[in-house]
């Protein structure tokens, strides 16, 4: 097995990032992703002005808090399987009453049917042991006609785009992003085969789109009205 395959296998085997990993993530990766996640926060607030938003695999909370900061009329819930991540995110969210963080597994969301207005996730899909179950849970809790935006790494996003990524997301993201995306995500081919195959087994069957955007592959899911 290649080193890439080995790392991917470990990520699937251990969904929750342990405490040392959460602390390291907060000091490094979370900072690297601030610019691209800020753009996502802006896009979401432009899309939805009020309601309930879920951030799946919310990590140390940056994206959730930025959404809450931009729109006080939105109630944002971050969900993560790492207690240390929840602890760090809750500390970061002091002063934001509309951002809350919940310990839990995203394959069993603690929300009622048809109760959520929007779902977002960044960099978590490759960790999910039961992606089919997670997607079906997203469908269950979303209100009719509402969307989920699932972002994860894709090294193909960096090909021929280094100048643009450097100017939009910074030199550090540009330099190490493609390598990180190869270890923490999927290739374009894998999205079109493996991930598409998973989606076709879910309630979102035939009602999704994939597109490279910024440093991510973005999967847009829509619950039928």
C-alpha cells in the first residue's frame, strides 16, 4: 500500500481527531484554511439570510463562527466527533450566542426531520466511515428544497491555478495545498467514480452536482421539494 493509501486508511479508521491532533490542527491547518473558509462563509450568508445551519465536522469552529458573525439571524450548529475540537471551538465562540458546538457523529444527526435550512462541511468527507449514512441524514434533516454544500480536498484543483490560489488564499496554501489535498481528499476521478457511486445509493440520487471551486471539490446536494 502506498503512503497516500495508508494515510487515507487511517483517516477512515479513526474518524475522531485525538486531542494532540486537535491542538496541532488549531495551530496550523485551521489557520491555513481561514481565507478559503472566509469565502465560503460569505457565499453562504449571501445565499441564506436566516434559519438554522449545520456545519458537519466543524473542527475548531472558524467557519461556523464566521457565518454567525456575518448574520446574527442565523443559528449555526457545529458538530464534531472530537471532544477537544468542540472544547476549542466553544472557547473561540465566546460572545456569539448564535454559534453552538455539539459533540456527535454526523452519521446520526441530533436534529428533527425537516428542521434545517442549510448544511455545510469542509474537509470532513474523507473521514466519514459511513458516507452513505451521512448523506441520508443530511437529506432527512434538511427542509424541502434546501441545500447542502460539501467541500473536500482535490489535488486537481491546483493544476494550472497556483497563481490564482496564491493571490486569493496566500502563499502557504498555494505551496502545500496540492500535497495536503492528495492526502486529505480525493482525485477528480475518485469523485466521479467512488463518491458518485456513494451518492447514487442515497436519497440525493440524481440530485447533486460536483465542481472544482477554489481549493476544493464542491458537492452541491438539494433536497427535492
